[in-house]
C-alpha cells in the first residue's frame, strides 16, 4: 500500500468502480489491470482511490486519499508509439496529478477514433467522475521568466487551491503555488504574468501560452480562483467556484508533442482543447 486511508467519522459513498489498467511511471513497462474503486464524501471533501487485485476486494494493492488540499489536476493524452504495435490501436492515458510529485496513471487501449482523436470510453468515465467533485483547468505553456526547467513545454494546471506546472513526459508536478499567494496577475498578448508572495516560492513569473486567447483564459481563470480562495479563507465557508467562462469541451482533443521521449515505451503526449474562448468584458 502506498498511502493509508484517512479515517473520518463520515461514511464514504462509492462513486465509480471497475477494472482499469495502471501504468507504473517509475517502471514504465509495468502495466497491471486492477479493480479500482473511487469513493468519497462530498460533505467532508475527502475521497479515496482504492486499488485491488480483483473485484473480490480482499487484496489491497494501493490506496490514495484525494482532496482539494493535494489535488493538482488531470492530464489526458496518448502514449505515442503505441500505435505501431497493432494497426489502428493506440493507448490513451489519464494522469491524476497530486502534490509531492505523485501521479496515478490509468490507461486504456482503443481502436475507436473521432476526427482522428482516440476515444477512450472507460477513461472518460473516470475523468468525468473526478470532474464531478474537483475543479480543474489546464493549458499548454512555455516557461519564460523566473522558471528553471529542462523542459521547454509544460502544462499549467489551475484548481480551487493551486496553480501548478506539470511536466509532460511523464506527467508529474514540477512547481506548485497556492492560489492565495498570488498577489497580481495579468496577460500581455500571449504572455501570462503573475507575482507570488513568500520566501520559498515567491517571485515574478512569466509563461507564454499558445495564443492570446489562451493567455486571457488563463488570466481570467486564475483571477476567479484567487478571489474565491481568499473569500473562502476569510469567511470559513465552503469554497464555491463563481460563475465561470464557458468550459472547454472535453470531446475534442488536440495532442501536442512532448520534448522528452521514452525510447522503451513511446512518448507520452498531453491533450488540450482549442475551442474559442470569449473575450474579457
């Protein structure tokens, strides 16, 4: 077991369960099918992902407690190179990004495509289950000022509590900031600029988005979450996400290549969407 469950006085509700393949990102060739249970309590805000050897649920192989305090986002994409094994079949992954550099990686092989994009029905069910209880948005970005990284391209994730940079291959948290520590943010063309208070993670940072529209969407989303986080911290009330910009559709995905290549198992590449984003009013 990799992490023990949190004991709470409130009972948990089973939200989704089923067999799904798990990829070990430390040993990328290790893929095992496991019976997986997602359960939790909306009132307490604590959820668990339990991994069993079979649906008898006797042999627990792993358990992760997930809440807004450690959830950083979801990464969905394709493992490039997997298509060469069988014509028309590719492997799609869903990374559940947590603080501390931990990523739970689920995957599914599929031969179904829509407009050239692989359809993974089971993974999309798991993704929808998480999005029903956790807010998250993500964008492809290019680190500029204030950030040192060997990767020229990463994904920026925004949740109720955190803004984070995630590497692409493998998907893993690289830099995490608390939303309430962001004291200023703005966009200039395709650049997103923000300033963080604090001695350890503080400073001025600059990211280049894929377009001015994306930069505006990042800026609007971060401002909403910062405002919501500060309001919730002061009042002690449960955080509610304020009325949002139109959410980008999860049905259409665009794959961007990663700068890193795992020569044994292919290249993991994330997916984002490119729906039009409304202008700021």
